[in-house]
C-alpha cells in the first residue's frame, strides 16, 4: 500500500477553502474556527492514514474530510452545557443540576438580569441599597427570624458563619454530626478553613448534654448542630436537640448554630414524606443562626441562606469574606421569586418544581407513563415498551431513606443491546438519562414532565436510536 500517495491525496488548505461546502460554512462561522477545524481534522486524517492497514478505508476517510470539518466547526460553536431529560427519578440529582427552577421564575429573572435592576439600589430613598433587601423581609416573615442574608451555597454559608462568630476560638460539635456531604465538603475541613477549632464531643451514635457541658470552656465561641441530612444512624442512638442546647448556650453567652442542610419550609409529613425538621421549627426552638441550601428541598437557585438573630447576621454582613461569597443578581432574583411562592403553602406545592415532583401522586405519574408508553407504541419503534412500578428518590443528600412510589416506562430494545441504547440516549441532541436496573432501561416519569416526554418520543423516533 502506497502511503505517500495516500498522504498526497489529502486536500491542501487552499483547495479546502475553495470547496463550496466549506465556503457555505464561512458564511456562518469565523475564519479562525474554520481554520482550526481544518487543521485538526487534517491532522486526524494524517494519523488515521499512518495507522491504517487498508487502502480502501483510508480513501473513504479522506472522502469524509469535509463533512468532518463541518461537524467540528459546529461542535466548536455549540454550547456544551445542555438540557437533558432526567429519567432517573432522582428529583434533586446532584449531577444533573440539582433543583430545577420554575420556567416562569426564570423568565421573570431573565428580564431582570438582561437589563439593569435595583439590585443594590434603594428606590425609595434614592441611594445605595443591599442585595439581600429583596428577600430578607420575606425570609424573616416565612421563618420567624430577625435577619437574613444569602451567599453562594450552603458550604459557603457554614464557612462564613464560623469565620464571623468563631474565628480563633473553639466550636463544639457532636461526633455523630461530623458529616461529609458530596463533593468533599467535610465539616471538620470547613471548620479549619474558617479559622475555628473543632472540639468533638460524644461518640458516633450517642452524644449527651453533659458531653457539651464538659467541653465548653472560656475559648468556646459557639455550639454547632449539623443536620445529618444524607445518612441515618439507627439503633442505639441519642443526640441532643437544639432545645436542650439553648439553655446551656444562654448560660455561657454563646450562640447555637444549626446547619440544616436541606432547608425545608413546609412540613412534608403532611404529604406522606418522612418528617424533615423545618427551618421555622429551628428558629422557634431558639437557634441563633440557621443555614440551609437554596437548591435542595427549598427548590430554588443554588445559594446558602443564613437566617437568625440580627446581631449575628450583621457581623456576617460586615465580614470581608462576604464579598467573596456573595450571590449574584441572577440568584437574588430567582431566590426572591421562589420564596414568594411560600407565602401560600398550596401555591408553593404547585409552583415549585421540586415540591410538585415530590408530592405528585403515584397514580398521576402512572397516567403520564401510560400516555408516554402509548405514544412510543404508536411510533412503531423496534422495542417492547411497558409501564412498571418503581420508586423515586429525593437525592441531593436529602431524606436518603425516602422512596416514593412511582411508575416508569421500560424500553426493551429488539435490535440493539441495552448498553448500546444507553449510550445512544446520552448522545442525543437533548440527552436522555435513564435509570438502568437489572439490565433494563427505565424512564421514571416522576422527573419527566409532559413537554420532556413529548420531546423524548420525538427524539427516540427521529434519532433512530433503536435501529440496528
Ligand atoms: C448539602 C449540605 C451542605 C452543603 O450545601 P451546598 O448548598 O451543597 O453547598 C452543608 N451541610 C449540610 C448538612 C448539607 O446537607
């Protein structure tokens, strides 16, 4: 096989630039990206020829050079972050963006951020305002706290609280609450970063009030409670509640801080979900400072919300770290809109996607699954489609043991393998992420709203993903 002839067969740059198909691309894309694509694809072709054993394959590949260049130019110009369809049934999916925000809120927020807004401008008095002002009163009204603010996420909130209230001093925490949340967020490490010294008390399964009493010294700046949101210790256990810690803290003149993690504002047990301590309850019991995530059970944008006594919140607002951890205007807008829905619980349950997904009755999910399965069958795809019961999870480190009865559409491909189908679903324009259980591809319809189901059906047909 004459490789040098094959190499000579690779079109030169000027020949490529004269190609009509390339010239068409130049109308849409810049010369720079076009040249980059030509260079990359030509190099790839040269490498292919170098390792190729069959002349025919090399010639075929050379013939595909222009389409490959076109594909690469398009890839360079396509944003990488894309919408996906979540068929996993995990509502707060950490890898899929955690809490979806309501489209209505995003449209309103888009109007605010695509122009100017009163983010830090007090319209009544005509001078500088505070970015927290838009939701501080609302948070206080909803939770009963005196003051509130928000930072980038709850990890940042914990760091800021400790840095503001306990830097250079000691903070007492139960050994049963030294949690690691996903993404390497560990309470002991955050504590170290904040400049506070961790004092561990009790054991993994049992901590008593006396343990705290003995640990408090002149150096103690705060008592910290961490809600073990992502795991449960069951059996022979005991922990000390906020209500018991308050009198001790009062006597010593130090604050009690509670990191709630999930931060739910409605009592979910009324909807058949395991009781998760609410933010209001923590404040009512007397916690001085409480923090929680904006994009877990609250169902809003990524944020770390801090509420509590005004004297402490004021110290945090003045901390230099706040400037580095502050939320942007997009978050401020989305957070205010999300919190507004909580003025009416009924409205919150209906309009906040996370809450409506969690509480959607299994029979409604079944109706959705039946409709989707019918639609797929009508398309005559080479697959057997059936509706089967399954269980959804909350995810995001919230309510780890909770399983919600749900329904899934199982797709059994007839002409390709399950791993093959799974990969093809991932490569669609709007990728579909299924749950694969026992070598079966399931789409748990609890996390697939109607519009996504319609889109998924269209993609399964047009993307020819089930064809051999
Ligand atoms: C999730 C969680 C965090 C971290 O919150 P992010 O918003 O993800 O930064 C901190 N503490 C607890 C108890 C949590 O559950």
